[in-house]
């Protein structure tokens, strides 16, 4: 093989390496600007807090699970934070996705969080020494929880670890019985 063939193969290898890194770049962006986080929290907190309150107060529509809520980035199901109320509503368990569960062992994890994103979750109180598993957050509850604070935690995790911003489309899944009407003031 001549010199031109070696250059072509090298160029292909570099291009392949760049293409393989692209899916993880958007998911792993973890800018933690105060303004963008505040914008996201201000926009989404009211509805999320109302949904958390409904999950806390009403029976779960999924009988084999306790009351829970999952918020994820639309189109990126491994970019999520979920919380549930357990032990007769005396404990809050949350979890941020590591992205590790959708990947095969034989290839690099393209949807796994960057070290910066994992560190951001640690600063929010999530346990980050989990060996690649999802990152848990646990708290005892005394009386009625502060739903605004839980919503802020979830939105902060989505912002800091998954790059969610005010314009990002989010999916929320909260299987509680009945429906809610929420009026949020901006």
C-alpha cells in the first residue's frame, strides 16, 4: 500500500473517532451557569412540584411500584432523573441515570456521563461512587416534603449533568390516579 493509502486510512480512522464521539457530546455537556439553571428552574418548577405533590398524595396507577415520577430529555431516554416516595412516604429516593444500562460491554459507552457531569451530580448530593450504576440520592422525610425543593433538585441535576436548558423538551411520567389542574404564575 502506498503513502496515499496510508493517509486515506488514517483520515478515515480520525473521522470515525470523531463521529463516534458526537452522540455523547450533546448529552455530556455540563455547563453549570447560574443564569441558565435559574431560567430552567423558574420555567419548570411549578408544574413539576405540583406533579410531585400529586404523586405523593395519590395512589400509584402502577400497583407493583410505589409513587414515582420520571423526568427525561425527549428523545434521550437515558438522560433522566427519577424520584419516588417510599417507606410510607417517610423516605425520598431519587436516581440520576448513568446511561450505562443501554450499552453493550464490548463497546465504549456513548451515552454515559462525562466526569464533569458526574461531579456535578455529586455536588447536588447524589452518590457518585457507584461503579457505573445509576447515581442515587436518598433523604429522610419529616412530614410533608418541600415539593419545590425536590423539583429544584431534579431540574438542577438535569441542567448540570445532562445539559438541559430552558428550551429543552422534557418528558414527565408520573403514574398517579386522577388528574391535576395547575396554575403557575410567572
